[in-house]
């Protein structure tokens, strides 16, 4: 009787080999499962992305519709009306704020002029919206009057700025030779040109504010509104 | 698997990209719509405020800052003031535009740019004679006019007989505006 080699041999039997052959089939199944899953997932993703794209597109169309609606609501003519009115109003306010009263300037000059002093001519020039430049040809009765007038003009730096006295000269008598002898040089008329600036804000309209121009801080009894003299009209 | 990859590469990925672009567009459109909504709301408020202004006030403003110069009417008004003040008018001439500055309002200009531009000024030369009080009254009446008649130059001289000759340059303003639309 032959010995049972299959049980004693250390070589694996065939049955074990058959069991190993089942592994490739399982891998194929896993691969197929993964592949099917991916296909399914891709189809699902395609459908979801398609639907979401349609959704976002519809939102976009809605937004475009709303934007067009807002644009159609916007009125260029209304904007023009409002803008032009606002511009006109701003310009009017600007002119009112930068208005200067020449009559108030004359009042201020009158209050700052000593009575014996005569203003022969007056020139006023407005320099933008900053100040009014005044140039006055003034005749004083003496050097003392001229000095006092200069003091008055320089007394209120808020009203008169950059005061400049120039072209000072003594006017000799023209009638007779006797007057030269009888009148000393210190008592002869002195002419000079006064140049000064008056800020626009210091010249308010009388209708807007009380017509009380800023008076000089240095005043005395001789300060009054000029009156006409015999042969000259004072300003 | 290849089909899945192909679907993902050729359809899903471009679709997602398109969705991203669409979402960006939505954000842009929403932002712009909100801006226009804000502007429309502001404009509606401004229109409401504008309509609340009385017609008389609008007419006063239009008189104070007219759109066009009417030199004949202005000279007539100055003549009325001359008569009221009792001075003698010897010369009155329209000198034209003193400063050629016309505001151009376009949609590219900001509000501050064109609002800084001053109105166009027109000047008149007026020579009057009268007493000091009459001349001053004339100047006061000019200030009470319904539109600005600013004295930009004034020369006062005396003739030695209680009469003053005042030579002045009067300036008034016109709100000339050229509306330019980019649409």
C-alpha cells in the first residue's frame, strides 16, 4: 500500500491554489464599484452643477432686472434740476456772503475823518472778495491835523489795514505874498494821499446788519461827519 | 472611471467655473443696484426738498442769479434808482462780460468741481452827479436791489460847488450753466 503522501508532504495541496484564484475577481469588483461610484458621482455632480448654474443664472437675471428697474427709475432730468438749483443757490449764497456795502465804507470813512480834514477825491477798488482798496487825496489844515488824521486811520486795524500815507506836501497860499509872511509853515495846508484796505467782512450791508460801522477806538470831539465848506465839498 | 473623469473635466469643472463667474456678476450687479438705489433715494429726498420750496422763493433766486443777462432791464433798473436817489445820471454803458467763466456741468465732473466755479460777472459803467447824501443814497439803493449790483470801482471827485461826480463800475452776476450729458 502506497504511503499517503498528500498528508505527509510539506508541499501545499492544489486546493489552496484554487482559493488564491478568487482574489482577482474581488479586486475587479472593487474597481468596478469605485468606477461606478465615480460615474454616479460625476453624474450627480453634473446634475447638481447644472441645476445650481440654472439657479445662479436665474438670480443673475433677477438682479439684472432689478438693476434695470432702478436705472429706469433714475431720472437724469430730476438730477439736473436739483443740481442746477443747488449750484445757483450756492453761488447766490457765496455772493451774499462776500457782499460789501460801499455806503457803509463811506460811513466808516466819515467817522474816521477829522472835521478840518478834507477829502478832495476818493477812489475805491474792490480786489476780489478780499478787500476794498481805498485811495484818498486828503488836505489837512496843518501838520497837526495830518498827524491826527493818520492816527485816526491807523486806530482800527480791523477796519483799515495796510494804511499808507504818502505824497505829503505843503500847499502854500496862492493869493498874495502877504499870506506867506503872515502864516507860518506849520500852519499851512498839508496834502497827502492815504492808501488803505478795508476787508470785505468789515463792510456789511445795512439791511443785513445794523448800520453802525466799526468806529475807531481813538475818538474825540473833533471827530464828526464832514460838512461842506465854502469852496469845497467834503466826501 | 474614464467617463467619470471626462464628465468631471469637460462638464462639471467648467460649469463650476461659470457658476463662479455668475456669482461674481451677481455681486457686481447687486453692488451697483444698491448704489443706484441709494442715489435714487437721495434724489427723491432732494426733489422733495426742492418741491417744498415756494414758487416765490424760486423766483427770487432766479431774479438774484439769473441764467441770462438782460442788460436793458438792468440799465432800466439803474435808471429807476438814479431817479429815486435824485442824482443826475450822465453816463451808463454796458461793458459786457467781466470774467468769462462758464460752468460746465457734466457727469464726469464732481459736484465740488463745478460748484467752485464762480458765476459769470457782467459790468456796467455808471457816472452820476449829486450831493454827498444823494450819492450815498444811490449806493444804498443799489444794495437793496433784488439782484447784486456790486460796486467794484468807485471814483468820487468834487467840483467845488457841493456836487460830487461819482464814476463807478457796477458788477452783476449771471448763473450761466452749460448742461452736458454723456448719455
